[in-house]
C-alpha cells in the first residue's frame, strides 16, 4: 500500500485539508492525527470538533505522547524486563556514558525526550512485530501534520509506519523547517530541517511514498509569493507558488525600508514586526515576534529586521544556508499583502525602496 505525503506551500490550508479529509471518512474509520507542537494539536482538535464532530473514532495526539503511549509504555518490558515508564523528561539528558535502561530513563523512571524515538525504534525490533500489529489493530489510518518538524530517530519510526498495513497520510512544508523534535541529535542529520525533502524523495524513488505538491497559497499576495520562492536556491527543486490572493490595497508587495524611515513606516502601516531572536533588532523600539514564534500565524503586513546573512542575500543575491532560508521564508510568508525589510545598504537588490511621502515631497520642492 503506497503511503501519501503532501508538500504544501505556506498559506495553502494544508491543516484544513487534513481536517476535511477526516470529515469525509466513514464514521467507523479509526483515525489517529499526529503533530508535534501543542499549539497545532489544539488547532487540529478545535477544527475537527467543528468539521467532524460526529466522528467519534478520530484522535489527536502529540508526537511524544504517541511514542510513549504506543511504544515505550506497553513494550518497554520486551527490552528491559520488569521496567516501567513512569513519566516524561522533556529537558533532561542521560549521562554521556550511560548504558542500558539508564540511557533511556532517569532515576525516577521518566523517559528522556531526546532518547524516546531511539527507544521506540528499538522496541519495534524487540517486540518481534507485536508493536506494529497492535497499532494496526487500534487504527485504520494515521495522519501526520507538519512532517518537517520530525528529526533524528523519528525518521526510523516513520519508516516502520511506511512498511505497515496502516493508511499513512502526511502533510508538511519543508521550507518552513524551523522546529525539530530533537535538534541536538546527529542521527539522520542529512534529513534535519529542510533536509527532510531528501528523506521524502528517497522514499518516493523506492516506491514507498507518493508525493503530491500543493502549490496554491490563499494567503500571500502574488508579489509576496513570488519573492518567497526566491529564498531557496533553484537546486532545491521546490515548485513555483501560485497565489489566489486577489485583494488589492494601497500598499501591496515587498519593499525595502531604510532604518531612518522605520518609525514612520510602522506608524503608517502598523505591520507585525519580526526578528530572528531576542538579540536582533535592538536598534528599534518595536513590538517584535521572533521568526519561529510567528510560524502558523497570519498578518496583513509584516516588517522584518533581517540577520546579516538575510541582508547579504537581499543586497547581493548570496544564497542562504538551509536553516536561515527556512526562518526567512516563515517570516515573509506570514504576510497577506506586504512585506517590508529593514535594510541600510540595498546593494544590487531590485526590490523597491519605500520612502515617506512627506520626505519625498520636501526633496522634490528643494
């Protein structure tokens, strides 16, 4: 049975697509919907209640809860006789020389987050097929949202699911790869963040996965959508975004703003101001959100304080490395109508420079 992955651009309503898929299923269909962040779990649960409230066999679960409930807790004794998982340690880490059960559980029996997927994968083998058979008895279908957030040993778990008889459907936007379930692990590092596209294309080439591209954004103005496509180099092979945003306002598109004009720009257009981290944008007294925090949100307009690599990309076209490109892509695609980027030296950029009308009129009159 071929499994399915939909790669969607920002603003393509991919989460809503999962919800509508669930709503279309028979009431007897047993479905598990997985995602990483709590915010996305809450959003999915809310939408499913609205659109598929009469489907009583649809369950929303976080990724770590999934690994605890269906792997670690029921099957730990298959690898460590007499041992039980008694909790979950999100921030704890085992001693670097730890072996055996202490590699996976702390002294209170709590499973380490950073080792949970590795433990789960080892339990698949230790159970001699019982773990997968149990999943197949409980669910008919597993849906996974934000697939790009997975990392390290998580990919081993997905490979196990691909070989099962379960109907597996996954959605994600590789270009928005700014979160990771286990960011410090070196396991499957080539698939981390935007590298997840390599994992997907490898499975597609083996006939294990069918990839569909969802290229229509309902959020971003055509100029914003076109600019967002330029953030990743053509070698990544991402398809061109098609915008269905037909709204026209007095200020649409992507603009550069001089540092001296930022205050006036913010006063006139009231954009959501975005920065990479708390160490960025200190030159301006603005109400910021960090790039990663803004993921999943939508604003009419955004103003971005770029990092040095982003500024260099805009001014000279220097390609961004993957993580920087993903962060910038998230920031740009929060906007419906306009994106303003604070830049002092515009270099060879072809982006229009916004200037206050009053200042322009004064210069013309002098």
